[in-house]
């Protein structure tokens, strides 16, 4: 179970990822429910960048794989969105996942997914973003062909 496969994501060939220093890792055993570039102000402030590649999965297909379990993680519950808990590595501080108890989804960030030897995200064809979300609060324009939404795709107004 090293996540190095090129086929579909499954229990025997999971998608894997983790923090910068390697102390925290996870595996995902099914395809995402959504993959998008998030431009919300919370992602901007919590990650220190104009947008993040967020990949949402049903929580039932997400599992921590590192030694030490919860002891390796810091949890941050956002006061303005108490249904969301973000998890960071205690050693390097990298944000690795977010749990949403309203949707029972866990989100990971594309930048923390396992990479091939040439630096490419493994199985990018499966996790490639299909939308820009919360594009109304963007810090910069992104001139691409990906749809842009005021909120979540199909649940908000399409902006472009």
C-alpha cells in the first residue's frame, strides 16, 4: 500500500499524502467527491496563499497511517465554523486535513499528496481540480478554462 499505482484509487492502491516532514501521513481508498481551487478568505488566511487545491473525500475512505496517531497532530476548530476541524503536524506545522462534521467529509490539500520521482502529484487525472470555488473573494484572477463559482459548484452562482 504505497500509493504509487496509476490505476483507480482503492483499498489495495490508495492515494496517499502527508506533511512536509513525513511525521504525519494518510491514505484515501476511494476517489474524491470534489476537487477544486478554493479562494475563500479562511483558506487564504489559514494557509498564507491566494488559494489552495482542496480535495474532498467521504470521511469513511480517509485514514491516518503514521505512527503515534493523534499525538502527532494538533487540531484547530475554527470559531466561525465550529463544524470544521483542521489538523496540522505538531512537528512541522503543515496543515494536512480538515474534517467537516456537517457533511462528514474530510478534505486534504493537493500540495500534500504523494508525488512521483519527477515531482508530479500521483494520479493527478483523478484529483485534478474541476472548479474554482469562492472565486468572488479571490486575491488574483486566474485566466484558465476551469469554471468559477461564488460558492460550491452547482450550489451557488457560476461566475465564469
